[in-house]
C-alpha cells in the first residue's frame, strides 16, 4: 500500500518503546502508518502565545512512524477548537442545533487554522502518498491543499454523525462548509445512514447527481462510503482477561462484595446522555425495591473540553444528580452511585468492563461509540455481561443483539437496566456470541485497510 500522510486534529506522540495501549483509534492509525510508512500530522495538545508559535511543525520519529505536530495559539484554540469545531459542528452533528454558538470570528478562525495546517503539510509530501484526514475539525483541508497544488488522493473519515440536510441548514454558512468538504476525493462515514445524509446534502444543497460510487459535482466525482470503525477483539479480550486479575480491578471486585455492577464510561460530554442515564437509574431504584443494596452504578466521566461552558455546567449537573440519588437511597453499607470524574488507563477500564454485569452506553447521539464494542470484547465468554445500548449510537446498526434503548425514554431505560440485571446466563451467552461474531467480522484492521483501498481507487490512471 502507498505511503501515508495522516492528519487529525489531536496527535498524541507515543513515548519511545512505550507499550501500545490496547484498542482505540490511535492504535488503528498507528497500525496503518506502521505498515504503510509515513507521517502523522496534527495538534500536539499545547496552547502557546502567538509570538511563541514555531515556524514549522516539530518532527519526532517513534518506531518508524514520523509525527509532525504543532501547537495552537490561544486565539486558534478559542476560535477553531473550542469555537467553531466544538461549539458549532459538534452540537450540530449530534442533533443539538439549540446548543450551537455561532460566531463569525470562530468560523474565520476555523478556516485560518485549516489554511495554516495545509501550508505546513504541503512540504511534508513526497509525491505519491495517500492523504487521510480525520474528523470535523478538518473539513476544509482538502480544498486548502488543492489550492496549494497538492495532487495526491485525499480522503476524509468523519468519526461523528453527519447531520440531516434540514439540520445542516441550521448552521449559517452551511453551503460554503459543504462546498469545501466536497473537495475530498473520498468521504467515508461511519454508517449507511450518515452516508445517505451526506449524499442528500450534496444533491439538494449543491446540485450534485448520484452516480454509482458517490456524487457527481462540478465535473468531478466525490466518492462516498460507509465503513464502521471496529475494534481489535482478540487484543482487547486478552488485556481484559489479564487486567481482571490486577490489584486495581480486584480492589473494585472486593469493594462490590455480592453486588452487581452497572458501568458507564465516557468523556464528560453532553452528547453522551449522562443526566438521562442517572435519572433512569433513580427511576429503577424508585420502582424496584429489590435492587436496593444489590446494585451499584459506577459512572466514569473523564474530563473533556473543560474551557467550554456547556461542559463545565454538565459536571455540576452530574455531581448534583449523583449526590441526590445517594442522599435519597444510600444506606450505611451501600452507596448506589459511584461517580468518578477522572481518567483511567484503558487496561484498567477493560478489567472493569469484564467485572461488570451491565454496560450502559446510552448517548443521545454518537458517531459509533467504541466503548460499546470494547465492553463486548472484554467479556468473559462463560459469564458475559449485558450491553444496554442507545439506538442513536452508530454501533446500534451492528449490535442488534444488545438491549437497545431510546435515551429520551427514562422509564424504558430503567426497564432495560432491570432486564439486563436479571437476564439468565443462557440468554447473556447467546446475545454475547452474536455480538462478538459481528465485531470479529468488522475488525479495526479491516476498517483501515478498506478505507485505504477505497482511497487508492480514486488515484487517476497514469
Ligand atoms: O470522536 C470525536 C472526537 O472529537 C475525536 O476526534 C477526538 O479524538 C475525541 O472526540 C476527543 O475529543 P478532543 O480531542 O476534543 O478531546
């Protein structure tokens, strides 16, 4: 396969000889780069004053992969990252136009960072590589690279949902955003539903025409595809089995005693539907006395995007809901909710998943949700836990053997929790087997190979 230049908003440069963490997008992209060779470009997570911005990206090589990273200036961070990407596109793509906070200066800041990234990427290119761009922060990047004369195939993978055409139009300037997005040779989405939404917008919004492999627009073809991101089942299962015996996981097990654990793990983000999940748990305790003293709900919410108001407010809401439920139901030997606003190593999380009887993945909207897949992969095949999954997560299209819920139905979610907690072993095994079969068929390795094969096809014949 051709050499790669991968671009994503955030790049975590691994330390030399660091043992790779099991699973996750970072591992998939690093795997593709390790096999094909190439460079990964993006933001290194640092924010600097404009005067301290280095001219060119910092270059590091780790285990044969080049990492070209750059900081953001404080203004870029505010306008491009916290502003347009995460206060306009993020809520829009997650069905929440009411949360959008559109400012023209953020829109301009988003365009400017994409322009700067393109200027820094162009000199890194050799001539025949594939350029693979990730996520909503970078929708205008292909247009900017083309303006600099870059000829290589450029593909885009959107990790989050694509909004319906009606919703897209709630964003001022949607037409120009979509026009620039259409400069990619290939746009790959998580699900067929997202792909249809993109194609509809290209047809009705820009006057494109449906052809076999995408949309014909302005005398060129924008190819489209749907390829759900997968997980490395065997690696995850091995890590989960190993860490289940670690001291940390054993401490969790002994703290639970005979009680059953329901677990939720996500970034602290309003799209994840956490307040609804807490309300559903409260409803379970209200309506099912037999769960008192017997069930523990542990919610891990890792800090995320803390300088955006909506995220800080959510933190307060959840602390108050956890306090309220514990205040109402806790006893001298039982605390019903454990709310942890912190980050855990992936290995520990996999061990926690294996210990849990129920995994709660109930976002209001989600592109895929890899926690759902990792929860399934981490289970003990002899005694698997049950996944309760929102029908609005991309993963729901594949995992139809999970108990599917609508996250806006609090009573329905409480019923699903009860069904999961009381599910007989045979049914748990049957459902797990059916889910693991799907996960094996759509592995992470197949995902990136498929995406790159699709992109290779867009290369013009010599
Ligand atoms: O899945 C969406 C996404 O924005 C990814 O691009 C990113 O890796 C993740 O969420 C975490 O977000 P952030 O980089 O804003 O912390």
